[in-house]
C-alpha cells in the first residue's frame, strides 16, 4: 500500500508554484513559532528573560537550564529533575499502548471478519466512548481502582489508559480491516487456520500502517495525559507531565522560565520523536483506513 | 450415492430463502460447473460446500460423510478464490504449504509436496517471491498450487479466471482442463461465463434465482435447454427465441413465424413429439441457435431437415471465422452464423437455411421446453 | 460478510462451535469494560446531576434543582456562547487550512518530507508543554506586538488576549495551530486515495484546475470531511487544557468553556451536582452530533 | 456522610491487605513543588527521616492547590488517602465534616497548641473542638510592596491613608511609571479586593460581608464604595495586566518599572531572589486603611484517618515536627510567611518578617485577624468562586460598582 505517487499532477504556472511554496513556508513558520520560543528561551540565562525581550535570541548561550531540568531541578521535596519521571512515563505508556493496540486489533478483526448479530451496535457503543469527557470519570474510576486494590499504582494507570484507548484503536483497526479481503480469511479457514492463527499469521503481518497510526495516537495521548496521571499515580510513580506541571506551576515560588522550557521540550521529546520517525506511516495508515470512514 | 452429495439443501438469511432445495449428486472425477448470473446463488452453494456458510436445511456429504457443521478445514476440500486470496505477507512457497503446516504435516513432507506441485504448475522459480511481485497468471497458478498440494477430495473454484485478461483466461482454462484430465480430481467450479462452463465441465448446473434450472452434460444443456432461461443464458450469441404458432399444414406440424415484411413463413418440424399437438394453433416460443441458420451452402450435411427461409438481410457482421447476419423474424432481430465467405449483403433478399433438427419449442407461459 | 455463520445450523462440530464462540469471547472483555467504565460512569454522572452532591458524591435526590441553577449561572451562559463561537470558528478554520495545506502539499512539493512533520507536530504536544510559549507570544508586552514595535512597526497592535471581546479568538488561534496539521494529514490521505485515472479523464474533458478540485476532487473527499468534522467537534467540546494554559478562563470569565466550567464546579467549587448537570448537557450535545453520524456510517456499511 | 463511612470501611479493608510492609511512613500531598518552598519542605522530610520515618512525596502543583484537591478526592474515593495533605482554610473544615480527618487532640494537649496558635487559625485547624490539622504558616495578604528608589525619586512618603495612597500612585503615573503592578487573574483581583473591603468597612463589616455573608452587608453602600476603590486602582494599572502572573508584577516593582504591588507576603521571595533586601531596595507596609488588621491565609497539614498503629505513630510524629519551632522558623524564613505559633523569636526573620510577626500577634489580640476571602479562608469554595466571578467581572469593566454590589448578593445566594 505505497502512497500513490503524487501524480495528482495538476499543472500549474510557475507563478502559482512560487505562491504555493510561499504559503507553505509561512505556515511552517507559524507552526514552528511556539516551539522556537521555547527552544530559544531554554538556552538563555534567567536574567535575560525577565529583563528583556522574550522572543529575541540569547545574548549569552547556556545549557545550564537543560542540565537543571533533567537532573537537579526541585520537583517536590527532592531535587531530582525530570529524569526519574521520564522513566515512569515510559513504564506506563509502553504497556498501555501495546495492550490497547492489541485489543483494538482483535476487536477490529472480530468486528469485520467475524460479524455476528449486534456487532455493529457494539461497535457504535464502543466508538461513542471515545467522546466521553474524562473529567466525569475521575471519581467513579477512583472508586473502582480502590476496589481492585490498584489505586495509586502504575498498573492502575495502565488500566485506565487502556480502557479509554480501546475505542479509538478499535475504530482504526476496524476501518482498516474492513478493506482487508475477506477471501484471505476464508482461504486460511479452509487451510485449517483457527481464529487466532488467522489473526496472528494473516491479519497482523499486513497491519503495519494501522499499527503505526494506533501506536502514534495512543502514545501521544497517554504520554501527554495529565489528569489521570495526577489523580491515579502516587508520588513516586507520577508520570512526566505531572512532574513537568510541578516544575512549571509552582504556586508561590520563583519562576525559572528557562528551566521550565527546557523541561517542557524534554517532556515533549518522545512524542516528537514518534511523530518524526513514524509520521510517514501516519498519512499512509490514515489513507488505508480511517479516512474512508 | 455419489462422491459429493448435495441433498435438498436450502439457505436462508433470516426470512429470505436464497437457495431452494438444491439436489445434486457429483461422481468421483467429475468436473461440475455451477453457472448463472450474479445473485443466482452459485457462490453461496459453493461456500456451503466449503463450510464458509451454514446450511439452513438439507445435507451435504462427501464420500458418504455428512459434513454439515464440520469445520472447513476438516472437510478435506481445497478452494481457489476469485481474487486468489494469496497471503500477502508470505512467500509463494509459504502460501502453498500454509495449509499443510496448519494440519501438522512435517516440514520435510511439506517441502516434498511443494516441490511436486511447483513442478506440476511450473512455478519452481517463483517460490521465494511474495504475491505482490507476481503477474495475474502467476498468482492464479500459485492459488491452484495451494489447493493442489493438499490433495483434497474435492476442489472448489470460485470464479478463478474472472480477474485475468481475455487471452490469459483462455490459456488458463485449457490448463485447468488439462490438470483435471491428468489428475482426475473431483471439481466444483463456479463461473458466470457460459463458455468456461461449456469448455471445462463434464456436467453443468445452470442456476438462476436460487434454483437449479437444469443439470446435465454440456451437450444436453446446449442442445436441449430445459427452459427459456437456460436457452438464452448458454451460448453466444444466444439462442434466437421467436414467437411462433404451430400449424398443421398437410398433416405435418409447422412453426409459423413472420418475415421482415410481415409475410408468414412456415418451418416444417419433423418427427414432432406428441406433446406438440396440444399447442396446435397456440402461441409458442421457437428457439433456434444462430449456427442452425446458415446460407444454403454452409448448411450441416448431416442434418435431416433443412428448411429454406426467404427473408431480407438487415445487418452483416464479419467476425473473422464467421459472419453474423441479422434478419428480422416475428418482429425480432434474429442472428444467423455463417461461413466467413458467405455471400451476404445488407438489404439483400436471402435464402436462409434453417436446421430444424436443432430447433426447440417453449411454452410462453411456463417458459419450459415443450417435448 | 460473515465468514461463517454456522450458528443457524444443526449438528455443528466442536471446533466450529468453539470458533463461532471465540469472536464473542474476544470481544466480551472490551464490551464489559465499556459498559462499566463508559456507560456505567455516564449513568452515575446523570444520577449525580439529580443529587445535592457537593465535595464528594451524595445520594440525596433533589430533582431538577441543579439544572435550574445551572441555567441561572451567568458563567454557564458565557461558556456556552464561547463554545458556539469557538467550535464553529475552530472547525471551519481548521478544515480550510487543513484542506489548503493538503492540496498544496499534493502538488509534488519538494521538501514535503520535511514540511509534513512540521505541520503535524503540534498534535504531538500537550498544552502543558506549549501553553507558556503561547501566552508569551500573544502577550502584547513581550510577544508579537512588542517584537513588531522593536522592528519599527510602531502602530502594530495585537492585544486580543487582554481584550475581553477578543480573547476567545486567541484560543481559536492556538487550537487551530494544534490541530490543523492533523486535519491536513487526513485530507492528504484522502487526496492520495483518489484514483488518478479520474483526474486524467477530467483533465481531458478540459476541466480547469479550479473546476477539477471543486467538481471532482472535493466531492470525493467527503469521508475525510466527515471524519475531520467529527474529530474536530469532539476536540472542541472537550477543550480544556488549552484554555487553562492560555488564559485560565480570563480576562474575567471571558474565555470559559463548558469543559472548564464543569471542572471548576465539580472540583474547585465543591458543587459536584451542578458540575454533573453541566457534564450531562455536554454529553447530550456530543451525542446529538455523534449518534446521527454513527448511525449513518454504520448503516451504510452494513 | 454515609458513603464516606462506606469508603472508610473499604479503605480499612485495603489498608489491612497492604500495610505492614513499611514500618513507618508518611505520604504527603502538597503543591509546594519547586524552588525554595520545596526545599523548605525538605527540612521537614529530613527531620522525620532523623526519627526513622519515611516520606513518600506526592506533589501536585497547579491552580493554587485546586489540582491537588482534585487528586485528593480521587485518592479518598479510592479508599487510599494520603497521610497528610497541604490544605487551605475551608477545605479542612469540609473534609473534617466528611469524617475523613484524624484526631490530634492528644498531641495538641501535650504540646499546648491551644495557647500558642492564634484563635483565628484554630478556627480552621479544629473541627467541633477537635484538632484535625497542623498549621505551618500564616501568610498575610494585605501587604503593599514598594520600590524604595522610585519612592525617593518621586518624593513619596509611605502613605498612611487611602487618599495618600491614591496621591502617591497619581504621582507615579504622572511621572510615566506604572503606579500599581498587578496581574489580572481572579485570585489577584480578589486579593486586593479583600484589602479594599477591610479598608472601607473595618473588621465588623468584613466579618458581616465576607464571613457571615449577610446580604445586607453585601449590597450595602460600603460594598459599593469598596468596588469604587477597585475602579480607582484599575485606573492605575497598566494596559497589559490581564493574565499576568503575580511574580512578573513583582518583578515590575523590583525592576523600578512600577511603584506598588498589593500582594501577599510570598512576593518577598521575588525581591530577595532579585538580590534585594527588605527595608532597603524594597519596602513593605500594610494596605492603607488596614493597619492593625491582618487578612491571612494559612497553609496547614490536614491529617487523614489512618488505621494501623505504625501509620498513626508516623502521622503524630509528623504533626509534632510541623509544629516544632525549628521547622516553623526554617520554613517561614524561606517562604516569606510568618510562623503559625505566636511564641517564636523573630530574630531569624528580616524586617518585613519581623513586622509581620508583630502585627499578627497584635491583630490576633485585638480581634483584627481575619481569614482572607481571596485565599479561601473566609467562606467555602463555591461562595469564594462566585465572588471571584463578580470581582473579576467588575475589575474588567463589565459592571459598575452599584451593579457589582447587587451581583454579589445574587451570586452568593446562588452559590450557597
């Protein structure tokens, strides 16, 4: 399923091509701007920020804020920097992404290739669940985590992210598998492959692009989540966003903006990396499934 | 009891019955073709044999074993799909041996089986490729290889040639026929293409609207179609069907039709069966194959009853080997198939030679053949 | 499309029967999880909205009182009006920019591989990360306005974030910044999925570029439009951290949205009952958008 | 209430199954997350570590503690409350009313808290006569922070009355400076509003309007006057005030761009951080009209119900450590606030700190010590936020003073 060559070869004059490039570059600038501000200010000493223009380039370049944010900044009572929380976030995000993607893939497989009466209704219900405002689940979720005895643990947090990720991953895989030839499943059945063998041997190996979409989407959401992380993780296992918020949002302390920005960029680094590395699969995956509705 | 028995099988989706009491007995080594227009139920029937769709009532048995409800993989069948359904992530070799692997056949045996099949189908050089790198014809072979390697009781083909271009389709058709002759396997083959049905089969089941309209050898089906549907569906160009009246002229039965200028024309029917008498002076449908209408020189030497028919030629279509000639009979376009060098021109008043041995009559109400 | 539906048969062997149950067994956990964690919680919220819950849930039934209060609170009015402005502008602008960028990027652009991730990356960042940068950029004293003044454009003013009437538009700007690239990706995927032969045919028919897009391409992007609309409206209704990071709901309450209203009443003001009733209204709004869409989509498929 | 009992039952069940692993440990939920205040809290942690008590840190910053309160609700609902939670004013009372807090009476009696903690603080630290929280500090919120150099340049004396205050700001504005550095966030607006109400009506009026929520007082002419003073202050604020963080406003004063800022004593940290000293580069004095009175907020550690003996012991040790004079000094000198105990020597504190301590004791004695509405120490959160809405709307020009006073009445009524 290679991206069809951009052969939408609509001929246009060289003047309009210049215009097109110009518009694209302007927008690129617009998109880069906030990140640029963060980057520039993370490399300045604090006095330069509070004393001067926040948009201008540093007069004196320094990487001290980065070092501080990573390993020495005060996050709560201990000056640990963001480092330990970074690891927490990974421990939380990786299993949650993997679980919700696998279950989403299985659901999509069942919903397209093994339809039974009521399956469409179940899918509709599952899809609507993507749109629930997370604020309302906080209290009842806390109660359930308490009953399950996983309140304040990373396991609990993984469960929460898994639960609210299934809707989206199922949507992605269902739309992708809807376009996957059913004859292949039938052929495999005749060949003697069972339910899971077909999934494992036939469906999954052809699901590369949509796995990428699902993982990107889930990873971004889970990594960036603050509300659940703050509410359902106890102190030591708090994810990166909670630590970043603790660093940035001190109520009555002195604000070290340069450290804040360095920390913010660090917190964003994994998701940025995922977008840059896997981003090209993103359009491809969207093309293969989800956009076709 | 046959090798594959389909006994009074019906299929319903909810309240809608889509297959009605299908009853077919297939002998070992037979090549049965299910043919019919799309939606006639032929693919459903095939899928039911394969176990991909449930059987609402009735029984299907292979080698006297009832296979209703048996998992597809336990029926000892193999299937070739229209889209070939090759697993895109596996090599050709893996595709061919996947079924054996699933059935727990040891690797050495699988490889031997694969080598045999690859040799048979001349795809030895393709074994390490992925399906995406193959041409349509190659994929077709691989799909057949995947079916052959299992050495099943029954092969099922679901329109296997319809995704190929015209030339390749003819080649593959011949190849399938050769394979069948060589291996003597039992095959059930679904197609909507009546030429495939005619050329490949030992028997044909013509299906329409969930019913088997006629089951018989290609020759039976072609020469003695059971009803108007079979008559018009089988054969290309299809059989000319003309409204006619049966007349008793001089003690002999004639079919009366009208010519281009509305003049009555009479075609004598020899050895008419008794049943024709019931239709005397009543309206019937007269069916004549295009090749039964020729120029006098091109008429079948062995035919006993060639009738001459004088009428105006409206269009001629030279098609290389044949020339198709249209003329208006009983208000309808009627096509005659003639030698390439027949001397016919549009507008010409022409003496057509009609081989009435091959003519059939249908009841216009029931559309069943009379006789 | 059922691969097997031997369910209606007689005499099914064990393996087949197991195979027939497996899909349901596989789907069951998701179904259970969804019933509890989504619909159970929604039911709980609906119930809370009829109780006098304040700091913690309480089960004292008070009927429609919370709804009655909700509609008398001025801030809720503001929040709803803001949502109307915000959602309509946000959806329209994101769609337009996304579509434009996608069409432009589809013109065999050199450097597409670099531009695409640049357009897409804001979706990867949360506003906890970019909120401060945006605040600075929009702040007239230190951001864009100040910079323009420094560059000698003295008359330039851009103080929307400080202006009660205009502040909501700065939220729109930041929100568009975040999601328009994602919309672009969806449209780009849609464009790349269009059969080239149709385009060639249309060009041979003599269609101008403008007509080609208007008459041939855009109609074929209908699924992309629909997906974009659904995703954007759901993002608009759920927008929370954006407002908190950028304006904190200010100046005054000028940029409050229903999501911030709900959070504030439920968790900050200890009026969980009213918070729940606002959540119910939000859910109903989402349902009003989503249910017809889902119904149409899924019925069509069937 | 009843559900909370149920919650506790399940909490007990949870506790039974999970505790007994670590002997003594406290889990502390707070929002002192960064910089000096977190370091100050570390003093407490090390203190406890000295007596073999572990510290599980659970910091949640943001929204002046409101995010932490959300998290707390999740934790309590889960049946897994932290040992101690940093809390402000009415939240302590609300949680105590839910029966979620522990009883510290034995410790309080032993250490004589009743006598050393001002009554106005005890109003929040006790519920139904039982001690449920240990106060850490007292922030007074009616301070003016002033740039000394600018005052000298403009020839301004420390203003003693509202009129002098206005005149001083007028002078600064005429000279091209920003007269009043202010950040347009609801809680900052409310902070200066507290002082205006106090300045206009004195203690009785503050009590009637902000604490007792008497509709007559809320709609009175004095309230209108307070709003009119707010409008005057609005005239001295620069155009870019909206949404500005308080510390940037402090920086304006420290940098000599602005003359005054009305802000709580935490602002001192910003000046000190800029290398300035109280009484020299910058001045502190009470908002004119509120001398002798103090509006305060007090950070306290509310102690939650824990079930097993070891945890209770650790909790008691922590409460004791919080109340120890050493910690009170160590923490408050960093934080800019004053100790919650009145029996502590002011030596370690700077000029403003010493002044604050003296005035606190004085106000406590004279009945001039009041909880700050802006900081949740005068009424409960729903009323507080309803007032925020009106004050902010007025400050941003949506209401005139008359309407604002009327809106106060209806908003408070709706929120009750």
